[in-house]
């Protein structure tokens, strides 16, 4: 039928007046039927040279940003730090330990994580094909991609347990992918992190970008979770000593930790006014915690911060006018409107080393790491010579120091303390609260996941 | 004497002559109003001799003895043959010709005589809606045409209206029909890009319905096929008034009236609500302190009726002045109008200026040209609503009665003041009054055409048209509002937005029409055309915060302009179309038509589509065996089959794509947004239609019936993907939906004289069914619930099916809700979701009854819908069993379970208990209704009276709309939808402002 158009064009060329009227005003077939999109580009153009690759790599930070905020909800609200205070079902369900498989937060974290995996895998497949890419840059880009893949799967496996391990951009294969046992996913995470090691800059522009310190820090956290105490201590020490990393220092005032790009920040998510947290759907923390107060601190953490927090109690505030009905009147105020979100900072590294050392019975070293954090917060130093008591003290310290940074639930689970602690908090605590549900839409749309829901859902 | 003889002879002759000739005189009047008819032809039967009535309608005629009867005929009136029977005076009252089958119908590219039409087309003439207080032309179709469903989404002036022709055929593409105004497709949905929580604007509200001559709804494949790829949802062809060859008529019309909410939701007062909340708190844990802290003292003093606080009696006024006339050479119509309609919510107002002109000129016998021009400017002062936490009506329904809109000094309570409700209720009155949400729309529809007729049966026509819509949104929320003041992360110190958008369609249509008659028995006509269309949309917006004070309300004063964008997108169509009509002996009618469309919305491989249709008509009444039948005036059987398409899926869906996202750490980013599907193509609808048009007793009773079966396949569909792919969905062409239905339209003149009573009834029955989908997995839409979502799309069910738990009642022992354990696993989980209702009516339509008596007339218009259901989602907040204690509750909450043994259908109240408030059939209600839509009483002043003042006509009327509605629905009104225009998520009432009732007076004066 294109012949008809050809004929028609010939016809209009022979009759200049009609031709001018029809094609002059509208231009002809191609321009009418093949307009160019102004706001998007296609796969073949998005990764065509080094310059374009920067944009795709930077795009990964967007997924990372979205993931970090919801990871905080998961880590603090699934345990005894935060609870719901609004009408949104998804938060009421988390706050009452009664999540359903269609919970919006469960699919948001899952979807954000796998959205990130698509770009990671797209880069891993596409970057080596670029003609003009220098070896070092290729390695840096690949290290960035694989770090984020590790970060995503690590968060995912801790939240959902066994995970579909997506390692390609093949849409068909990824639509029918079964879950891989958590242990294998974790080995994969380790491989990615070890690949990324020593390929990223030691001292990037700011801690909003990946660095070798961030890789080591995530390795330290990884080995802590894996209870490989030696390696956890080793990587923590390398960061504290500045071995092939930037020079991180504990802030002397805890309040300064909450500001952007503090001296102890190893990795943080950068927000700016452009992110408009009030209207974006990606869990603007300030909006949830302060403006709308959908989520407020639990009485348990308020008590901890009041009695054992020292300067860290500045993360929350009380307003008597708000204490209506079931509302305790407290607000998490640590996230200002456009504040960055801390992902890994030096205080956590000290606490990782304290715990790793205590587990290896290096009690003095462990205690000294712990007391560095306590000193900074202005609470009295401890003097303990019992491994178990030291470990308990570290658990409590992590709770207050890292409150509202998404650690509590994961900490309780990895130390198998979740049942003991949470049963005292709520009668709703059951085996199902150890993991978030695989989103119902995944079970429904992926035949390989049919019937493979987490226990209790 | 010899001179006398001839004289005598002459006298004798004359007297003989006198004896044989009779003079008959009389007066011809209109049967309708008794006014004299001037220029009526009075013919002697069997002769070509006659007379014409004079200015008083009088005539005189001489008859020969053998003359038996006179025939009176006049354009637009039924001819009458009256036997003389030696009477000297014969007065006749002629009746207007209401035979519909001789009307002409505009089918878009052509004008045809209705008797020759073989497709299913329903016409709504201007008289049907001229006196209704309509905002837009889409409302004119409500209840007037079988097969057309019109639902007004809310009571907001200038708001969204859902129009469906023969049901819903698409799941994710648009189901709105194609609206054609004077040949060009015009914007029909929302123009505004800003969200108002479901309260959309409506492009059709920018046109003045009183500039419209007629609306034709093209329903079957034969009628629609000329619009090919865009026609699957039906086509609405709108024709602007044009001039006439008569002397210039000047017409003035005005309407003025008042508007009130139809009804008000019955909410609890402070004392009742506080008791209920305390019960909920104690039920959660007996050790809880039942004191609702910080409130008790206030409660004794304050009991605000928030609905009254935000609403008002509103006023409507409309004026129009028009002139219509011309000569044999030139015809014109010009008109200007002004309309100002307030909303019943404070600060809500829609103002419109329109100007319209049409011109037709015959330059020579062979060359004609003309134009149509409609321009409008509207100002829509909007308010947020529905699913917006800071909406006004939604806020008023939810707000706790112990808060007050005003402080002791009479000022509006603002964020930071003592007594400000804060999140989530704010101060709804301030939310209405304080912000500026002005949407300015300028619309221009223009067309110029030339027609050249080189031979008497060959016509070339070309027309250039434009539909241009400019929208400017000027918004500011000061620090006294939720966004501008309370939510610091969002606005803090004021929040301003300015956005502009333009939607322009440019089009050229060129046609050639040729008529050919071999002889009287074989008549052929051909039409072929070429059309090129380009739509451009451009938009931009900037947003700013941190204003120095509320005295600065424009972005030029914003401390931080944090967001801005500009955007442009083009789409286009290139098409050929053709139609062949063949009439055999004026009895057997054949039509073959087709369109070949190329669309920019599909990839290179699937860009072109072919849409043919074929139809047959048989005018049975022309057959010899019915020629002498006195009952049947006209009977035509029709049948058609053909294909049409739907391309409305948005642009570039076939491309894989990456888009820019917000910069990270001041670095630009791109992220994937769409998966490619180069095979993406049109939805295709095959449609079979069989019907008949029957006219009996000289047109006093006419019946039109159609039966149809439509099957839409290759549905444009966002196929859900597991998120493990990195994407939520991919556009595909999968699935089938069918619509089957019966339509019946009856027009009857029940009583003729002296009182005339006309009755018009239409009934539409449509059965919609999803036949196939991409996978067996259903698609969920609507609002999220514990069983996934409120709506489901699944094979075997209609679109608009509700999904949730089945509520079986309240356990008298515990007060907990009992739900159906659908999968029998002993627990209530998301797996127990099931179908719990549907928004589709069993049947729907309208009934209009018009009485005329000596210039007095009464029109009663009922509209009805039966068998449809609605989700009262409002009650998931306002009858929430204590899930939260942040919102007021409806009176039914007082029926809650309180102690063992209570028999009720309202579960007990317990704070934080989500189980009893899970979405279930408890919130699904019957939404059948019968509504007295309009009642109009008018008086047309007598001819003699208006003549004295040199007027051609004068008329005064009062009209009321939405006077009463019979319905079992416990919400305010069943005719609302939060998801304005949605297909899958119909029948949802979530804090939606109900329709309003209006009472108005109107005057028409013609010069």
C-alpha cells in the first residue's frame, strides 16, 4: 500500500497547487507518521558511546535512591522502632505485623530492586561492546553496576529470603524465573562485591558517589551478617585505617551526622529540592515522618533514646498537641525536607568491628570500639568483661545509634533475637513476620513462583 | 331591442356560469398554535389551478361543479385533502410534518436522506436540549439516544462526563467516542494536566451547545467505517447552525437560576462521634485511656457541620444573542454567548464566553465556499476533590466536627493556629477559599472549505480545519493551606504552579462525490476522499516554593523555582476512504464503504489498517403489497457488517525507550521506561447490526430498533509482567471483549388535539463480556485493597466488575465481620477475593413526555438506569469500624455491634482493627435509579401579541433539573464516578461531589 502513497505523491507533484496545500502545510507522510519523541531515546542510542554510558550508570543511582528509603521502612517498621499513625493500609499492615501479600510496600521494594537489576544487567551486557571505552573506565562502570546489584540482592534476600536471581535482560526468561536459595544469592552478592573491590575511586567528589570505601563497608556488613567475624573485622579495620579508602572520621557532635556529607559518611543518597519528596511516590521520608506523620516512633525506641541515647535523642521530638487518641505525640525529625539519606557511615563500621571482635573474644578491642560511639553520643562508657553482655550492649547501641536508618529488623533476625524481642512487643509476632511476602502480583504472573510464597502468607 | 338580445344572452350566460361555479373561502392555520399560515398552496384536486393564502392565512378559490376536493400543502406541514361537499367555507388546520424518515442526516463526510440510510444512526436535534441548562454538548446526549450512555462524574461545573456508545470495547485504550465538529475531530477529554483528585475538566464544556444544530451518533460499522481506525467506540458528529435564505432572524435567549446540592450526607455530631471513638479506643485495649486527649474541652463548645461550611447556594446565568439569515447567494449564522455557573462549593466557578460564525457563499453555480468558526474562552476556578487528602468536599465529609473553620476573631484557622486540625483533615473551608486554581482555556475551531461542481453530478470539496486548545493553569496555595503551609516538605511557605499546554489538530479533507443514474431504477453514488491529520501537543510548567509572604502569589516571587519542564509530542494520521451507494428502484439499498488509515502510533510494520463495511437496506413499504396500506407509512429493514479500530493508546508505545530522570548529585540520568513491541497494532472491532425503522399512522408512531453484536480483538493492553523483568507491563494486542445489545427508540404522538402529547422513549440493553486475555491471570484496577484491588478484569466477566471479600454479616457473638472463606482454607486471606458486583446496568435510557396546549408546554424528562451497582468507598473511611479515628463517621455507625447478641450489619468499632474494615461486599450497593432529570414548563406568547411588538416569537419558561431521584443508594447520589472516564474502574464513589439540582427561568425572544 506504500505504492498508493508513492502514486499519490507523484500525483501531487504533478499538481503543484494541491501538492503545496497538502504537503506544504503538513509536510508529507514521513513527518506525519514518524514523529520523533522528544523525551525518550531507544536502546540502540542510550548506550552508544562512553558519553552516553555515563547517563545510564548515573541512572542506577536513581534506583539506589528509591531503594534506600523503603529499605528504612522495612528495617525499622518491621521491628520495634516505628509504627503507623495514619490511614494508609500498607503502613497499618506493617505496623500491626499483619502484612498481606498485596501490600504496597512489599511490591515497591521488590519492584525497585528488580528495576535496578534491569539496568545493571543492561550495562554488564552492553558496556563491553562499546568500541571507545578505556579499560579502567569499563572496570569502574562494571564495578558500579555490580556493587548496586550486590546492594540490591543483599537487601532483597534479607527482606524476602530466597530470591529470583536475575542476571540478564532477557524479558522472557525473567518472566518465568524461579527463586534461588538465599545462600546461593548471598554467594553471588559476595562475588559481585569482590569484583567491585579496588576498582572504584578512593575519594570521589562526595559520599553520594560509590567509592572503594563503600565497597569495603558493604563487605564488612556482608561478612557480619554471614558471621564471618575475621573478614568483617578485617574490612572494618581497613576502612577505619583508611587503607585504600578515603579518610573517614567520626563527627564529634552526633547532630552533624545528620547533615549532608558529614566526615563519617561513607555512602549516602543525595536528595535535592528537585526530588520534591512531598509529591513523589518514592517514600519521601520527611513527608511520611513529619509532614503527614503516617509513621511515628514506637514507645520502645522513644524510651531507649531518652534513657540511653544521649545526643541521639535529638532524632525525635514531642508535641503534646499531637498526642490524641492512639498517637503518642512523638515525631521522627531526623530527615529534613531535602536531606540526604545515610546508607553507610563510620559509626556502623565501628559497631561492626566491635561485634566481630567480641565474637572472636577480643573483648577489649570490641569494648573500645563500642565506647568510641558512646563517648561521641555523650553517654557513659561501659566496662564489660563478659562476651554475652558485650554483645547485648552492642545490640542496644546499634539500635539507638542506627535508629531510623533501616537496621533494627535485620539485626534482630541475623542474631536470631527476633522472636525473643518481638514477642515481648506484640502478640501478633509469628513466623510470617520474619520475612516480607513475595508480592502477590509476582506469584500471580510468574508460573515459576506459583505456590512459592513465604511461610504464613 | 335587437341591441338587448346579446346583452340578455350575456346575462343568461353569466347567470348560467354563476349557477355552475362556486366560490369557496377559508383560513388555513397551524394545528399546533392556531397561528395563520401564509403562502399555503390550495389546489383543486386533479387540476393545476389553485390559490395561495394571504397574510391572514385566508384564501378564495372558485370551483367547478365537478371539483370534489381541495388539497392544502405547505412546506414542513402534512398535506391535507379535504372534500368540498358544497360547503362555502373550508377552514383547515395543517399539522407539522413529524415524519422523521424524510429527514436528512449528516454522516460526517456527506448529507443523506434518512430514508436512504442503511446504518444505525441516531439524531438529536437542537430542540431536544435547547432549554436544558447544559454546560456541554456531551450532556445533550444524556437519556436522549438509545445506545448512548452518559454519566456525569460529579456536580462540579465544567467537570468530566463519561460518554459510551454501545458499551466498553477497550480495556486499556480509551473508550470515548470520536467527536467530530463540522468535520474535524475535536478534543473531548480532560485538557488540564493538573490533577484535582479525580475532578477533571472537560474540553467539550468550551463549546456552547446552543450553537449546535444537530448531533448525530454513528453506532454501527456501516455508519462508522468512514472513520476507520478511530471509530470503534462510535462517532458523534456535531453540526453547527448555519444560515438560511430567509429574512434575518435575531434571537435572544437567557437563563438564570439557582443551584444546590441534591442532598447531604448524614454525619455524626461531636458528642456522638466522641462516644464512638472512645468506644473504639477501649475496645482495642480495656486499659487504654478513653480520653481523646486535647479534645474534650473543645467538644463541649464546637459542633461544626463541615458540609454546610463548604457549600452554598450557587447561581447560574447565561445570555446568547444570535442572528441567522441570508439570501440565495450567501447564508450566515453569527452568535455570541456568556455563561457563568457557580459550583455549590465555595470559590468554584466556571465562566465562558463564546463566539460562533458560519458562512456559505455561492460564487457561481459551480463554485461554493464557506467557513465555520467557533471561539471560546473559559475560566474554571477549580477546587480539589475526591481522592485528595486536602480536597474540599472530601475534607468536609471527613473532618472532625469538634474543629472549626473560624477562630474567635472570625478569621480562617490556618496551619500553626490553635485549633488547626492538621493532617489529614486541615481546614476544608480554607482549602476552598484560600488557593487560586484558575484554569484559563482558549479554544478555536475553524474550518474553510471550497466546493467545485464541474458537472452537475460531480462535486469536489476540500476543507482545511483546525481545533486549537490553549490551557493556562495559574495556581497558588498560600501558607494558610495544607500544601502551601502545613506540609513543610512540600510547600512550607506557599506553593505556586504555572503551566501551559496546547493541543492542536490540523487537518485537510479532500473529497470527490459523483452521482450517476443509469435510469430511474438504478441510482449510484460514489465518494472518495483523502485526509491528513496532525495533532501537536505542547506543554510546559514551572513550580516554586518559599514565597516571602502570601502577598506574593506568582512564581516571579518564589524563593525557589524547583521544578520545570517543557514537552512536545506529535501524532498523525494519513487516510483514504471511499463509499459506494447503490439504490435499486428506491427500494433496495446497498452501501459499501471503507477507510485505509496510517497512524503514527504504531511501528513501521503495523502502521496501516484497512476498515471495510457493507450494509443493506430494504424499504419494504415501497413494495406494491404495502403501497395501499393505510397504517404503515414507512418500513425499512437494515443490516450491516464491518470493521472499525481503536488507536487511542498514547504515543510511542511500540518503542523501547529510556527517559531522563531527575538528576542525581547534579549528574544527568537516564532510566528505562518502556519495553519495545514492534508488533503493536490497532484494536479491531467486528460488528454485526440488524435493525428496522418503522413509521405508522402518518408518522404519529415511529419505532427504531437495532440489535448488534460487536467483538473487539487485538486489545491494546498493558500485559502485566513479573517485576523481575524490571518492568511492570508491556503493551500488547491480546484479548477479546464482546458487546451485545438491543436498542429501542419509540416516538409517539399520543394525543393530537386540542392537547398534543408527544412521548419519546428509549431503552438500551448492553451485555459486555471479556472473552480472552493475555493470560488467565486477571488484571486488577481501582483502589488497592486487602484482596488486591476494588476492580477486576477477568475472562467471562464484564468490564467494571468489583472484586473483594464477600461480607456475610456481623457475628452476633463477637461483633466481628464474617466473610466468605472462598477457598475453604479456614482463614480469611487475600485468596478469598471473589466477584462481588458490577457497575454495568441491565438496561438504561430516557423517557421524555411533552405536552402542548395553546402555547403552553410542559416537558418531563426522566432518565433511568437499572441493575448497576456502585462501590460506596467513601464508607471505607466514614463507616470504618474504628480502623482509624481521624475522620467523621456516617449515622449508620450508630447501628454498630456493641454487645453480644446485637444483630446488625455494622461490625464493632475497634481502633486499628483492619479486619472488620476490609474491602468487601459490605461497601457494594445497588445504584439503580430513576431521575426526574428535567422538568420544563413554558409559555409561547400568542402570535397576535408578539406581532404588536414587532417580534417574531417570544417565550418564557421555568426549568428544574435533578428534582428528585429514586434510588436505594445510601450515599448521596448513585450517578458519580471518582475514576472519571475509566473503563475498568467504573462505579466508584470516593468522596465525589454529587450532582446538583438547578431551578432556572429562561426567556427566548426572536426579532
